[in-house]
């Protein structure tokens, strides 16, 4: 219970990288990547350069190329909810410090 938030942050980060990798792999060809980068608001010159990178898919998913275009807001708009925010809504009583919880007296 004490380390769950840090573990969820790590896992959430990995899942976001994996989603970006899947998006990159789905685009497949350089022309489609360029077209999609332009749709996401990248200027044409930079979209051309980014679409023809020689980095592998996993490296691209962790690079600024995908982090600046496939943002957290775009992922949330597509239905991805952060595990940490979901955990805080499902179990809010576990996120409180122990001294603020109501105390029951045993008689």
C-alpha cells in the first residue's frame, strides 16, 4: 500500500510508451507518418524529418517526436485514463494520511 503510487506511475509510464509505440507501428509507412504528424499539428518540414527517422519504434515512442504529438490530453481524449487517477477515485480513503482517518473506540 505504501509504494502503490510510485508503482502505478512507473506502470502508467510504460503503458503510455507502449501505446505510442503501437500508434507508430500502425502508421507503418513514412508517407502515412508524415500525413498523421501534419494532422497532429507538426509543420510539414519537421513532419517529413520525423517520419523518416531511422530510430526503432520503441526508441521513437520514448522520444520527443511522439511525446510532443501524442500527448496525455490526446490519449485521455481517446479513452486512456491514467491508472493513478483511477486508483485515487476508486480508493480515496487509502490516499489519506493515517492520522486523518476516523477512529473507532473499542468498548
